[in-house]
C-alpha cells in the first residue's frame, strides 16, 4: 500500500541555492510529483514501470519541451508511477 503524502511528515527543506539565478545556463535536475503523489502515471511490477495513458502523455510532453523553448536541451529522464525525474539543460 502506498503511504499517503503528509506535508507535515514529508516536509523537506529546500536545496535551492539562495543566491543562484536559476535562469542561468546550465544543467538542472528536476523532479515533478503527481497530485498527492498518487500513482497517476502507471504502475511498477517485476522491477519495471508500466506507463498508462497519463504516463505516456508525461513522456510525450517531456520530449516536446525543446519544440516550445529553443534554448532548452533534454538529457536523461524517467517517469515513475507517481513522479518523474529529468535533467534539463538551459543553453545560451
């Protein structure tokens, strides 16, 4: 059973650098979580993630980012049942 997200229990301190301009060119690791960390994007079985229709949309939207932003390149990413991780590169 998946433990429901409790913001009081699962609160994390920000790891963002206070004086860094996040518009600057560079590679950024991003995590995007589903609402209330629900497994909206698929499920995991036998050590593999099986994306559902919503998970396929997340993957397609990730690949479409450079079509919307000319100064963006994409690196590795993974879609999990309730979140996704990716590396996005902002170019000059």
